[in-house]
């Protein structure tokens, strides 16, 4: 049912408007300017206007979809990098062969995680580390449940 007046050659899926076979809007929007002109040059003005509105709506929709997809990818990348940063805390303090987190990193840990680290350290290492924390960060966030671990050194 396609109109023989249309000089464009359509390969693959197409849409038909009043007997004219036209490329799908997505295909049209991916064409070069010259290809677009060639595919539209023999269309009656009414079909040209309707088809251009369809292509324009498709392009807007595709742009919106691409923005949403880009935003989702960016959010996923941010969550992954934050997760990797949180789980790979830099260990840079060495006390008697024990590699311990920097004070600023230690203070970011949960109370339970800090308590677990301190409990697993020998007394002399724990004391030196706690003194270092106290010296570097007098306002360090000492949670109530781990205060008993600090008291022998600061009491």
C-alpha cells in the first residue's frame, strides 16, 4: 500500500501515513540531515508536518529516557564507589605490627566495629592506639558501650 511517489528506500520496519511508507521515528532521528531531507522531500505538507511531530515527540521521549538512564547509572556508580570506599578503609597506622585505621577513619566506624577492633588488640597496642586517638582528636566520638575499653588508659 505504499505510495510510489516517495523516492526514499526504507529498509527494516517502517510506519505508514496515508499510504506513504516512512522510517520509524527512532530511525529517522538517527539519520544524517541529508538522509532526513531525502526521505521527506516528496511528502505532501500535511504528512510532513504530522510525521515531524511524531519524530519530535519520539526524540523528546528518547532524550528523557536517556537522561533517566544516565541518572540511574550515575546513582549506581556513586553507591558502588561509596560502598567500596566504606569497605576499603585505608589502614595507615602501624603499632607493633598491627595495622590500624587513621583516627579520622576510626571515628567513622560504627560503635560496634570500633569496640570489636579495640577488644582484639593486645593491651599495650590498644593503649598506644587509644592515646594516639586522644592526642589527635580530643573530641573523638566515644560511644557509651565502648567507654569501658578506653577508661583504663584515660582514667
